[in-house]
C-alpha cells in the first residue's frame, strides 16, 4: 500500500532525509573513485562527481516527494507552527479558546437537547411506521382514550395493522419486604409485539397475558433490573409485590427501550387487565367515560396517514354511537392520526419551541464571539505583516500562506471545540435546572457520533467565520509593502476598515439579541402581573384523595362538604370552595352549547368550556358576580339544574341579558345529563380558563352538588388578610385529619402552581437575558478593541492636535464619536433585522407586540451606552497623552 | 536521457531500471553503470532522474530496497525486483517491443 508508506513517510521526514543523504553520498564516492582511477586528482574527481547531480537540494526534494504526501507534510508543518504561535501569546489563546469553548459548548448542549427531543426516534422496529391517535377539536388536541375506545379501535378498523394502548402510573413495589415507589405502566397485550421490541431477558407480553386470568405477570425495565437486581438472570420467575399483590417477572426490556413515553422511562410494566386486580372496584375497563389510555397504531401496508384520516373521521362517530349517550365530558370530536415514531413526550410538547429559541440565542452569541476572535486575528495579522512580507518576498505561495493562516484558526477553533464538548455536559445540567424536575432527565447530555459531528462541523464553521477574513487579508498583502514602514498607513487603514465592518456586524447581531431578551422579559412581566379574572395572592390549593381514606362513591361528597364547612369556620380562612378544574392549571372540558333562540351561522362552532364548582367558589377566587347570584348549598339534586355563565357567554348568546334564560350543553340526548336544560342564575366576570395566552372563552359553571359525579376536584382556600400560608396549611391538614384520618392531603399556594405555568416563559426570559448580557459584553470587548487600536494608530495625529491646542474634551469626543458612529451603523442594520426576527417569536409574546417600540429604543440605547463606554476609556487615555511623547512615537 | 518527451522517456527509464534489476539486486550507482556499459555508453542515466525514479518505482511496489554492503565494504542501498515488478517488467518489455516494431514499420514505409 504505497499511500500508507507515503503517509508514514510524511511523519518520518528526518529519517528519510538522512537515508537519502547516505544513498547519494555512496553514489558520489563511487563516481569519485571511478574518476580517480581514470587519472584525475582526488579533489577534482570529487568535485566532478558532485556536479553530476546538478542542484542537489532540488534533486533531494524531488526524490523525497516520491516518499511522502506533500500536503500532509505541510499540514504537519502548519500545525506545529500554529501551536508554537498560540503558545507564544497565551493571553490571546486563553481568551479565544475560552469564549469558543463556551460558545461551542452551549450550542452543542442545546443541540443535544433538541436532538433528543425532536430528532430521536423510538428504538423500535420501523419507528416511522408508528402513529399516535389523537382527538382534535378546534385547535386543541388531546390523546386520552377510554379502554372501550381502544377495543373499538382495535376491532372496528381495517386500517390498522396493530393497535396498542398504555398508561403510566406510579407503583408501590415490594421486594424482600422493602417498599419502593417506581415508575410503572399498564400496557395492552400486543404492546411489545406491535412495537417490535425484543426482550433483553426472558419474554415480553403476548396478548394472552392481557386477560383477567393471565394478568399476574410483570416485565421489568432494564435500568430497574440493573439497579435493583444487579442484572441477575434468575429474576425470571421471581414474584414481586405491586401494590401488595403478587406478580411474576417474565422478562426484561432491552436497555435502549424504556417505554413509548420518553420523559417517563418506566421501571415495571404490567398488562392493562391487571388494573382489575389492583383496583377491584374501579370500572376503568368498562367505563366509556374514563379517558386514561394513550393509543398508538401501525397502518396496514399501502395505507398512509393521509388516506387513513377520512376513514377515521367517518367511522369513529358511528362506533361511538353504540355507547349510547356519552357522559358529560364526552370527547365526541374528530379522531385524527399523527406521526408517533418519536414516542410521546409532555416535555417535548411544552419545551421544544423554547429550545428552538434557545438554540437561536446561543448561535447568535457564538457569532458575536467569532467576531471578536476575527478582530483579534486581524490585529495579529497586522503585527505579523512583516513576517508575511518576508515570506512572500522569499517566494512563499499565497495559497500556502492562506492555508497556514486557516490552519491556525482551525487549531484555535479545535481547542475551543474540544473544550466545548467537555463543557457541554455541565451546560446541559445547568439548562435542565429550568425544566421540570424528573421529567427532563432524559434530556441529559449524550455524547455520541452525532454530537461529535455537530461539534466538529460547528468548529470548522467558526474557524472559517473568524479565520477567513484575516487570512485573505494576509494573502492580499502586496509583496514588499510591509517591508517598508512608510506604507503602513494604507494597509493599516485596510485592516481598520475590515475590523470596523466586523464590529458593525457584531453590534447588529447583539442588537437582535438584546431586543429579543427585552421582549421576552416584558412578556414575562406582563404574564406575571396580568389580571386573569381572579386573585392569585392569598389563595391556597388543596388536593385531597378521599377514596384512599375510605370515602368512596357518594361518600366522597360528604367528605368535601364536611371539609369545606370546617374550613369556612376557621378564622384564618375567609372562604373555601371546590372546583373540578383549576384555572390556568391546564385542565379542559368542553362541549357545544345549544341555546334556544340562538341560531349559529353555518360552520359556526358554539363550543363552550365548562367547570363544575361548589358554592362560594367565586367569593373564594375573588371573581366578581356581575348579575344574579353564586351557587348556594340549596342547589342540590332536589332542585332544578342551574348554571352560572361568564360575561362573554352572556354577551354572545343573550346580548348580556342572561339571568333566567335556559340552555343546554352537549348533545342533550339524555334528559338526565348534568348539562341539559340549565337555568342561568348568575353572570360572573371573565376569567382565563386553561392558560394565560388563550383567547377569552365562553364559560359555563354548573353546580357541583347537582352533578352525578358528585364533589371532586381541587379545593380553593382564600386566606384571611395577613395569614401566613405555611401556618394555614398546617391548620388545613389538621382539619382534614379530623374528618378523615387516612385521606392524603396536598397543600400548595396558587402562586406555586402559577410559577409552574410560567416556567417555560421564565426559562426563556432568564436565558435570553443572560445571553443578551453575554452578547453585550462581547460587543463591548469588540468595540473597545477597535477603539483602542484606533487610538494607538492615531497617536501621532492626536499629538499634533494637542500640540496645536486641542482640549482633552475634544480628543475624547473625537474617539467617542467614532465609537458611536460604529454602533449607530450597527443599529441601522440591526433594527430591521430585529424587526423581522421578532416576528418569529410573536406567538411567544404576551401583552407586547413584536415591533414594540419601547423594546427597540431600549435596545438601541443599551448599544449606544455600551459604545460610549467602549469609546470613552481609550479616548481618555488618548487625551492624557503627553503631546511631545505622542509626536515622537511616529 | 535528459531532454525530450518526459512521458515516453520516463517509461523507458523505468523499463531500463527494472530490466537491470532482473539480473539481481543492485544499488543506484550500479544500475547507472550497468545501463551505460551494456548500451556501449549510448545511454547515460542522469543522477537527477535516477533517484526520483527509483523512489517512485519503490512506492509503486515494483522494487523493494534494503541497506547492504557493497563489494568495497561500504554501506549502500540495494534495490531488488519484487514479484509485482517482474510482471510489470514483462508488460513494459512487451509495450516496448510493440512500440519499436511500430516505429520501425513507419520508418520502412517512409
């Protein structure tokens, strides 16, 4: 293999050179002997023998070329040269490598999160052939189904090649009498078969396991097996106790597969039918109104997502009709199909947009950092002009010079990239602090070939961005020019122009970054301060689980009634109530309204959103009752069904005059439904329902104690003024303990829930603020560098001006003006870019338009202040120069 | 063999080197002397062409080299024909005779 020899030869040049010398030396000596034998003098003979070779150096070079690969040899040279140079200026190297490491590290970290979230397929057979079923309604989508729905989907459609369903749940598992809370899942029998997951050990479920009789088997997750059983192969056949009931372990899933819900890697799975054993009294498997399963399908060959859609849409309502009347919160909407190859992830739904914004931010910061390094390299190029000129004069090729300078940039970038990959893990850990705990663990940094390729590509790109300008400048140096100091002016101005261009671009990018950060900060502030129609301060939320404490069925209502009246009687509590849905917590319940006398236009949706609330709910929430009354304890099953609507509802359907009118929500097939034939007894102020950003919805409240469901949901507690929430929650626990000792209770402030609601916005605002600040700092360094260089270059001129009587103020202003000019150009370019860019985040803003003039003006002002600072410091130094010394400097 | 069409001449030089080495291992000086002698001093291999050619042919794998001792007890680099080189030599000899036959025909015709 000749090229391997030559490759090796490229690195063993010295030895090759010695050998060649020996070889030629032998030849010369032999010739010399020959000539001496033919009668020449030894001296003359040696001379003649040598001359036969002509230019010996050239011969040697040509011969050596045969043994080596030329460009590798020069690359090797360039690399060593670059490293030597970087070692010689440790300050520059440290700053450049550190900023690149942070930049590349942050980009790699965010990319790894995006990769996991948006690009990683489930480790199953043909992940692209997996689809998730969802129910869409207007723009809202949900993916929960009843078990009966799953049965219909499995048996009623020819479209599907396989249908699976599952739900996640935490299990209390007992091994050797030690209880542990683990992540579990109920899966249908064909779950693993349809996904095409092969066991790491034993076997996985088959449909026959998923029967009431067979559902006493369990499959362990790999990491759980590793953690708890130290990968003991004898675990197969072992009996573990889940919620106190025995299950036999039959297999272990492979390491890479931890369930179809990627942010909930589960430890143990059991068949869906096991729910009958674990909760004997529940009717989860028969109820048509409990939506608790996620459903995924594979399509029959030849059927695409597109061709399946109309079938699903048409067939689904027909199948549902068999159920007869749907319960009040029937999701009788369109069945739809979505790609499912990446599995299901709540974190993905919630945070992918934020991560894309974050990716853009870190890319911009890296760009700004590159600009600084480009400027530093440009400055070095000027310093090394003499060296370059000498080399050009000695005949160095220009491409060779460019290559050498680019090699230097590449070495610098590689050092930064290498350190960045090292840092990426820590940066990811830092970013994860902004995401919900536990759920985002799967986003932790993973170093694989894709990450390395990304980091390498980024490194090369940065090297080109900051290295190309300086190296091209080197190549354009006219030969001999730099040897002659007097022409320094012209090429100095050239470099200054380049550096100024770089700084202007840097300021423009920085402006975009700062504008974005200001818009996000403003949005967060608006979100936090906005009035959502109720008072958030002094509000506690209590979640109770009366069923676990023995209050089952109708007795749960007794618990709630007792609990609420005891709370009301407590001096520290002004009032307490209960609601099925807590505002802004994300829960939803909707159906179309049928209002007598109101004929909807064609295609007009009359969807309204519902809540079931107890008496004193509006008093507790602090939502004003505008007309009529709240629910009272008298509104129970013995009296006629009443409703309270919000202002928007009253205005849309009754022109505001709603009290005393009747309407129905839902299909109204069954007179007995909770939402049929409601009489409006009150109108309340508008409140937000599901989330802060939604358009005002038409809301209907029904009386909790009239409903068949009875009391359930979350308890709201309004504290009396000046009551400490912690003290109050202790008291609330005590009261709950008196009523039902065993009932588990969770108390939190509404503010805590609200914080979680704003979590993503806070993450974006904080991180964009941080990166904005970083961008400003980098832009300041860039501007300062250029200004300081300008002062240096103009020392002579400044000296003359001062000698002629210029005031130091004038000198400072001269430099300041220069810096402000650069920043202004940056702003002139940056403002339109920011205006365009901010349109992409419009959906993300709240209470502020993308083209908000305040944000833009503030961003421009920030940039100008930074520019003034960056100009003032070198300006002041210039003004304190001694004119005589300054004049002599030239 | 200094001036002229380098492609033809280079190929010719390769052929001469390979043919010389077919007799047995030899160092660069020996190869040059042999070609000169056998051709009755008509062909003189220039040192400036010989060594680059030797190194190139070696990288092509036709010859291999090792350090040995010459008859006057000096360290010298000996080149040896490899199996691949032997085949290459046969090919080049064939090419060469075809070429000379063709040139001869042209000369006769004219």
